[in-house]
C-alpha cells in the first residue's frame, strides 16, 4: 500500500467547487457566478422593501443595475461607471468566492493584491434584472423546501466542506 | 471489528494492501468510457471508438451483451438515443458494481464481519414526464462531453431540477442533479479548465441516468423496534443540501444490526460550516443523539434492506448517553452488516465503520502494522465539527469509515488524541446544537445570521 495520492481525474470524490467562505449577508444577500455573469441582489439602504438587481458580464464587463420593480438605478443610469450597488456586489463576491475565482470567471486581469473592481474595463449592458431576480427567488425558495429523511446515497459523493484553509 | 489483536490488525492490513484480481482491467474499461464521455459521444476518434468496442467485447456472454454491443454500434454510427445511453450507463454501473463487491468482500472478510443478503424489492411508482427532462439534459451532456459544456448547457438542467425538487418522491434525483449541475456551472466553460474530474462526473452522470429510468426499485422498508446506539456522524453537503448521516447500531431483541439514519435539509451556498446545522432545527432528537451521544429508542421505525433506518422524530425517544468508542469496542464486531442495494454498488459508496486503535499517526496516515500506512481522508474532515487534521494526526484511537477512492483511506468520525499532554476526544457530530468551543461559537453566531437574513428576505419578496 502506498501513501501516494490518487490522480484528480480518477477520484470519485474529487473536489470541484471550493467551499464558500462565510460572509455577512445583510447588504448583499445574494451573489452568484452564473450564465456568464457575476450577478446578485443588493439591499437598498433606504427602503426595506426594495432591492437592487445588479450584474457584470464575463469578458465584456457590461454593467446592469435596476430595482426589483425594474426601475433603472440612478447611480448607474445606463452608463458604464459602476454604481455603489455593483461595487458592493463585486466586493462581496470576492469575499464569498475569493478574488481569484471571481477574476477568472469575469476574465479580469487582477494585479497581485489588487481588487476585481479596479481590473474591470466596464461598459453598459442590457437589463438582466428579470432573470437575476427570478434566480434570487429560486435561491430563496430552497429555504422553504421540506426536510428529507429518505436515503440519499449519492451524497456519499458530496462530503461536507472542510474549513477554508 | 476492532483490530486490537495483532492478528486482526494484520488481516486488515493485508486486505487493504492487496488489490482484488481484475480490478485494474475493470478500471481500464471504465476509463475508456469515461474518456469518451469527457470528449463527447458526438466526436469519437478512432482510439475512443476502440475503447467503446473493448467495453462491448467485455460484456459478451453477459446478460447485457446484446444491448451494450448494439448501443455501442449505434453510437459509433452517430445515433445517440436514451436507450443507447442507458445501456452504456448500465455497463459502467455493472463494472463498478463488480469492483465494489470485490473490494467490500476483502474488507468484510478481514474484519470477520457478516453481511446480510439482498432481498428483492418492488419498483417504485413512475414519475414519467419529470424524468424525461432529466434524461434529455443528460443526453445533451453525453453528446457534448464534459469538455463541451458551456454556460448554457450547464444551466439547462435548471427547469428539470426545479420540477423534481417540487416532488418529494423525486428528492434523491433532484439533489444529485442539482449538485452535478452546480459543479458544471462553476466549471463552465469546461474547455478552459486545467483538470477535469473525469471519474467523478462520469459517476454522477451514470447515477443520474439510472435514477431517471421508470421503474427504479422502491426502498422495501420494514418496521423495527429497538435501541439505537450511535457510532458517529458523517456530514454531506453541496451548495443546496446539507445532510447529517448517523452510523449506528440498532439492538432488536438479541440481534445487533449496523444501520445508517439520516436527516437532510435544502439550503443555499452561503449557509455552510457549523451554522448549516440550523437547517436541521426540526430534528431535536436527532441532534441530541449527535451532540450528546444519547441512545434513542425507536418504535416501529422503517428499516430498508440496505440498512437505512428512516428517521422519524415521532417514533424516537432519547435515552441515556453512551460513549461511541465503548459501543464500537463492545458491540461493533458482532453486528450484522446491511446488504448493499444492487444499483448502489460502487466503490465510492463504501463507508464501513471501523474502530482503529494502537496505530502510529503521522501526516502520512495511520501506520496500522504489517507495513501498511492507511491514508487519512483529510478532505472529509468537515468545518462543521470540532475535528481538525491536527487532532487527527495526534490521535491514538479513531472511529471512522473505511472508504475506497482509488485507494483505501479512513475518514475519521471521532478520535481520541493527546494534544498538549492532555487527553482529548472529538466527534464530528458534536456541534449539532452549536459549537461548544467559544471561538467557534462566536463565528457560528455571526455566520448563522445568514439564515435569518435570507428568511427575512424570503418573507418579504417571495410571496408577492
């Protein structure tokens, strides 16, 4: 018997997604890297009923920010300068996924020790609020699903995350 | 079994050291198919076509011979249908099932354990249209290959997953597809990925396709009454699920059986670490068992032939505390092991509870004698419990699960160790009611507000 590791390609339990790092959710309750975008939801500072739905496209770095009632964000107003919501979204994504993973997904060249925000070229992008908001609602809907006690044998392939080291 | 005597330890060491006959050849066939799935069935070159033909040849003379040969022929000719794909998935499952059996028998024999035989169970009710969506996505994946997965294809499972999640009877497939699709989304576009988890994704694809067939066997559970004695808790997680699975002994009359019993909750990726236990708030008796090692009396609880005791709080009464190490020392060796459900036979599903003592621990693993150093699976030491790699490496007794993933390793569920000249004991499930240690408790309190924030947001935004 050897103590040599087994090649990643030949491991059934090979880790694919790095564990999510814990962060406070009050300001930015939802962040995801999906559909070729960094996208998420930012709580309004002034109105508890309102959230901003913000996104940055991978590659082009196209920005979009609207309220959940589909009004354009005044800070962004169709331009290519990131509003405070997009800045918060990018910063929280870095906390959650780590700078490297966000930069790779967005295809941003981040200098050593730099932030993703400073590496974005930024342009304006079409409004994606409806898709992103429904993705957030799907996300929240998980918390409403009933618990399960039936056997789930496939979870042997999904060990609980180790500490972020 | 307790490999305490030298003889027992050496028998286990021999079993872990020796590779069963034919294991390497079996994996060569599996890897040929996995390679084809990596590059996509739509673009098979001569070498990959040859690997599929070898696979078909290996099944000649078996009950699957005609179906595998026919399907490989059609796929090589450019026709990829659900029927052809299930034959490939069935062939792969059969090969890995054989590898599983050989590996399990060698360990069962070395440990001197008795395993129950399988009893046939009827098929579950069909879910028809729900499964068609899942099969269609899995077909597109196989045609494109992992290397061909882009954002769009990775995201294309979403609708099927939502529909499956809405039906509690389909939770098993929903949880699998959601985890698999989540990995593909995170990895897309896969063409630019340095390393592709070839074996893993072929495993998940195969399991998904098997579960997407009509007439999948039902659980066949029967009621049992007795006392449950905890051995240890294993934790499972992907972005949208958290499961605590207890390995325990159930005493019914004069029979002692090894069982698993599990509780799982849906969650989101930002709920992780010890605060994931908050999602299992509806199972106070289970958490008491995990955190306080309490015995539990169960009355008419359902037990499947595969050894899964279906947890039901209304049929459970907590009793006294019982030390899992004592339970393992006294009762584990004589316990009957459950049969393995035929479709769940896979080396990666092996998780055999063992008590290891008197080994020499180091970073390389546990030296259990006979020249064998048993690797410790540090990747399976979760952040949601008090165990750390450092405590494991300083341990002298370990209650764990023997696993096989290209080699044998032990996943610790609890250890006894000497840290700073003090005897310490740590169990993975100990934080079921929150971390005992002050620093970890503070971190959990902060992270735990994630659950509250999301519930508040859900309350405000979801029901509009």
